């Protein structure tokens, strides 16, 4: 019975394989992309270490704005840029800060004067500060002391800070400086020791995102990350026309974690960047350009100093002298960089780290970096801007586009007493998000979100994902009430999602079919959640069952079905993550259960993937459970309907495996050999991990670079809404 599948399931989807998106941002607005110590999570601890309400939501409009500093909260909050959060190390959950989202949750003000900029930037409360014109610093070299929880963003290409910059002092955190031009404190001497005028300087700050700025022609450095500042991401900036581009460190403590990607460093002499005693410096897809016969000539490019560990990937160096150098005590690991017309030192050595162990990211091809970065770096017209008109008609349209919330409560205190009733109330072919907020309780019902109701979120409103439970007990062999036959595996789902752009968070979805009490029933597959749609985002949920818990399907065999699950639990024993979708289980816990009779044996995945699609990716997660050692397989190939053209795929990477995993972790199924399909591991750890062999294939670094989260999601960035 365990070796067979319900052949009524449809075949795996076909379609052209997708490639990594150009730019990876934080995958969630409510949960950062930090590597979580998933093994420390306790199933009974509510939200565990993932946190609850970790990030603020867009604020409401305030009518007290002055003429000089206009409150634009209502319109700004509706803009896409207003929900952006940091990627890279700035997204990591650490030091009490859950990623970097700046002033979200505070008022949005538009400023045009130095007085107003300084007033809001130094305030104790959070603000989104939109700079809508040129602000001249007085005196020249002035650096505004930015307080925590601030977003300072230029309005399109209009926001300029001339003659000064920003300073982030010790303990300042959660700051975004974005889409600004900061320029012109130059005092006539390139290597100016007398005028420490930087564009952005931080001393002991953490969780800072510097993005899409144009920084140039300053008296000292453009960016200084000093005195143990950490969890910093610098992305998509233009740094030019200066002596020192970017300095990091200057402390004996090795604590700084920094990500630097997609920056255009052009006509700068030194510190491009210089990285001193950084614990983790991840540099990728940067374009360093030094044109001949110009006033500024490079002395060196990327520099790893002291005890720095630097990972340098897919960057492009053009015309630079000494493009990559390191101290004897430092480390640089280079991968995939291009050097054109460079000369002098180009060094590497030592060991670094795997950035993918801390956050997800995607690499552009190094050969494409000059065009990608030159076209994408610097201020964008689409960032920091709001609607051009506020007529009654546009206000009405904006209101219609805003998310609608429907409440569900068993005790009658909501609009509906069942989840399905709320789903039924969603208009057919709705064009905007509908959030179904479900109050704590156990909802014993079947829920189906039909294909004509996209953009639906079902969200538990309790303090824990265990507070709100949707549960039922159908199995494949359960007779339908109308006598028309049995449900089959797919039809047994407690929750069935057939609509694109679906989200679920902070709840439990369960199938509690009692196998022990139904031994005479043929067909014990009992699905908790079935998805048959594209862009399904499962965030902070528990999906629990025994056999066939989580069915990741597609709408039809020729349609793409992408699923991203993060910060969640999946619990089961037989083929309990299965189907033909392109699915990522990321930073989650996979808990193995014993069978109904107390025995330990099972299979985690059963992919049914088309040959030209990606299957199931388990990334940065933990596999555990109270089961016997060496009793579970990582997976087996499900050729639905005996279809030999399928090419099932499971990749398990950077994941902690308990001793429950067999030393030969893959096995055959229904006459199909796993060795004819796509099953592999990469840098797993734990008692259940193992070295490469013919029975345990491991990806090479090059292969792993093409099997990351971004490759699976193919241009989709899941964002909480």
C-alpha cells in the first residue's frame, strides 16, 4: 500500500526551465531571510524563534503635517517601494532586530528643507522621509545624526543632498538610505586628512540598507562602515569621482557582517572596498571600472585585510590595477569573476563561508554585470514617488485596490463563522488582495479556494500558529456523502488551493484521519494541504498529517506551479511532501512521525516533476522527529500514471539531517529507479548526512550555484501581503 500512489493525480507540469532573477530582495515582509537555527525550534512553542509580528505594517495618514514637510502616508504606503525590505546580511535576524525595513509603521513625510530633514531623521519615532528636492547642507560637511527606524528615500531622481551626508552612531539600527544623490563636499585635496566628510558614515550601527544611491565627489570617503557596524547591505549604488569609495572595519573585533552587490564603482582610487577584520564580507556582481587617461587612477580594487573572510563572486573588474588583494592573515575565496584589462595583484586564498547559509541570493552572470549594473544602479524614477493626482476618482480607485479584510470567528464575533464562508464571499476574479483573518479556534471543515478567486490570504490572528487550526479527516478511500465514489488522494485535502497568488500564515492545516481505526479502508493517503496554483506563499504555518500530508500540484500539466514555504513545519511519514510543482521548503522544520502501528519507516519526498521543470528544493532546514535511526528516505521518484517521460527532482541542501535518515537516502518506486531521475544533496550536516558516493550524489559548487532558491522561484519574489 505504501509503495503505490493514487494514479488519479495528474502528471507533472511541462515548461521551459527558468533561471535566476536579476535581483533578489528579502522574500518576506514579515520574516527576514536570516538563517534560523531551525533545529532549536520546538513544535509546541507557538511561533518559535521566527518571531511574532516581527515587522511593522504601513502606517495610517496623519493630518498634522506642515506645509514644509507634507505627510503623504496614504499614497506612499500604496507604492511598491514602500514595502521593500533589505536583502543580504541586512535581512538577518540578529541583535534583536528582525531584518531591515526602516521606517515602515511610522508616518511618511515629504521634506524639502534641511530643517525638516534633520527634524525627522533625528526623531525618536519611526519615519519614512521622502526627500523631494535638493537640500544644501550648512555648514559644508554637516552629517545628520540619523536615529533608528528610519527610511530616508529620494523622490524619484529629485532627492539630492549637497555638501554633506549622514552619520549613524553606536546602537542605531533599522535604517534605510535609498535613492538619493549625495555629493560635493570636496575641498580641493583628494586624500583629504583634514576634512572627514563622508556621504554615509556609521560607527557601531547595525541593520542598515544603502540602496540605489549616487554617491560622489566627497572630501573623504563615500561610505564608511566602522567600529563594529554590522548586518549591512550595500546594493545597486553608483560610487564615483572620489579618492576613497568604501571603507569597512578599523577595529580589532571581527564582528562585521556585510553584503555588497550590484554596485558600480567608477573612477575611485582606493577602498573599493577595503574590508578590515570583517567576519563575513560577501561581495558579488559588482562592476569596478577604471577608465584610462582620467584624473583618478585606481591603486587597488577589493581588499581583504586583517582577519577578514571575503567571498567574492561574479564581479567584473575593468582596467583596475591590483584588482583583488589580501593580507597574509586574511581570506578571499573567488568564484566566477571577470578581469578585463587589469594589472598587478589578483589574489585569493584561505577559507571563507557560504553566504547561502545566511540568506538567499541570486547571481547574474559575470559577463552581464557591466550592462546590468550600469543600467540598474543609482536613483530610480519609480522609487520614492507617489500618485500624481488625488482626485476623488483616483482616491476611490486606490481604496478599491487596497486589501480587504474579512474576519472569521467560531463564536460569532467575526463576519463569518467558517473559513469557507469567507472564501465564498470573495468576489469572483477579484483583482486585489483579500485577507481572511481567522480568530483562534479549531475549524473542522473543508476549505477550497477556487481558481477564480486569486490574491487571497488566510491568516490566523492568534499569537501562535497553533492557535488557529483548520482540520478534517478525509482519506483517499473515504466515501463521498453523495455516494459518487471515494475522494481519491487529491480530493482528500482539508484545504485545497486552486487560485494563484495565494498566501497562508500563522495557522495550522491538518488532516487527522485515523489510520488505526480504519484498517479496513483502502486508501490511507490523507492530504492536509493541496496546492494547484502558481505563486503560493506559505509563511509560518504547520501542515500536519501522516501519509501524503502536503500535495504540491499544478493547475494542469502544462502550467507552472511555484510554491514557497518558509519558517514552517511539515509533519508526516509517507511521501508527505509530494507532487509536480516547483516548490521550495526553506528555513523550515520537517518532522518525521512513526506509523499508526508505532513503527518507524517512511519517505519524505515523492516528486513527480516534468523533465524540463524544477521539482522540490529543501533548503536551510532541519529534519528531525522521534523515530528510529536510519529509518527514513529523503525521497523516491513518483512517475504518476507510469509516465516514463517524467524526471522527478528533489534537492536537499544546507540542511541539518537527523540520524533518522538512511545512509542510502534515495530509493526506487513502482519500478522506476531513482538513479534515472534527479536526486542530490549539497553540504548537509547532522548525524544523517553523508559523503558523496554512487548511492549518495552530491552537487558540485558549480551545480549548486544553479540550484538555489532564486532558480526555483524564477523571477517571483514572495512578499507578505
